[in-house]
């Protein structure tokens, strides 16, 4: 998805994990995914570079659909659909 498409997604829940280092953003995402329904979008905000690899791998492993990410000034916004 393009940056504009990602920005326009209807997000069911957003997790701000910018103050945590690996594996904090992944743990926050794992906790938050339980708060949304299958088919809904979860957004993760993270300043940790490893999150860009961790979240897609986790999605593939457990059956969520990773939609993509884009970078803001000092952090990334990552998006997935709960499987």
C-alpha cells in the first residue's frame, strides 16, 4: 500500500510504543491485538528500527496481514489487519 493509502485506513486501535525498545513494540502489538476484532486494522507507532522487521514476521507467523509502514520524522507507523 502507498503512504497515502495507509494514512487513510480506518484504524480500530493505535498503539504508541515510541518510548520502548525491542521487544517492547512487538509486545505492545501482541497485547493490543486482543482488543480488536478479526478484520480490523491495528496501527503501531514505534521509534525502534527493529519493529519494521519484527511486526511483519510476527504477522506471517500467526496469520495477520501486514499492510505496510511509513516513516514520520522520528518514528514509524506500521499497519496490520487482524487475522
